[in-house]
């Protein structure tokens, strides 16, 4: 009887690649939130970038008689009429005159659009969700319902605006 011996060759490179691949995978990245950061008076705020249509310079804002006090008026944005919400009035912050840095952040949520009138748009940043905390208890009650959280970035405390709550005020 003749026995046949089969030598099985194992490719050491492929085998080690398998184990390296198995154990050296990247950790899943933490979920983040992209924010547009802006200033109102001396305070910092942020709004989710997914709700921002664009940021425009403040041009002529046409006053609307009989509109609520927090509506600064309307602007024409490439032929479309956009209402302008004065966030300082919504949040009960002191009024300041418009400057060269003042901007309107065109906001869109569902079918509703408005422009948030702000003193200055500073940056857009990415914040890990783990860094976002519940709103501070020190925020005045009237303005607190429009804040959905806060985070600290580069020694600045940034309050996150709830776009839906601000838009509900106008509905």
C-alpha cells in the first residue's frame, strides 16, 4: 500500500495579514455635530449646519407693520421673500445697532424658512456629541426654551439654538 502525503502550505504573509486586520481596526469615530457659530451681543451661539441654507450680508430689511416685535422685517433673497427673525428679541438680549459684521443666517427646517439676524458669524466647527451638555440653569426663563444645550470650545461657552422652537414662536 502506497500512502500519499499531501503537504499543505500555509502562506505566512496571508495568515498574519488576517490577524493584523482582525485586531488593528480603527476605533469607530465618535459622532459629531457641525455648527455655525455666531455672536449676539457678547454671547456665543451655535446652530446646526444642516439647518443653515446660507449666510448673507445684511442689506435693506423692510419693516412689516403689525408684525411681532421679534420679526425685524423681510429681505429679498434672489427673488424670494425671507422673513428676518431678530434673535436678540427672541432671547431677551439688549439691542445693538447693526454693524459691518452683522449677518443674516438663512435657516430652513422642513417647509419653514427664516433668517436669523446676528451680530457676527464667526466660524463653523465640528463638536463631538459627548461635549454637548444640557442647557445651563442660569439662562433666563424666557430665553431658555430656545436653547437645547451648550458646549465649551476654546474657552468659549456656546449655547445651541433650537431652530424648531424659534420657528414655532412664529407659527
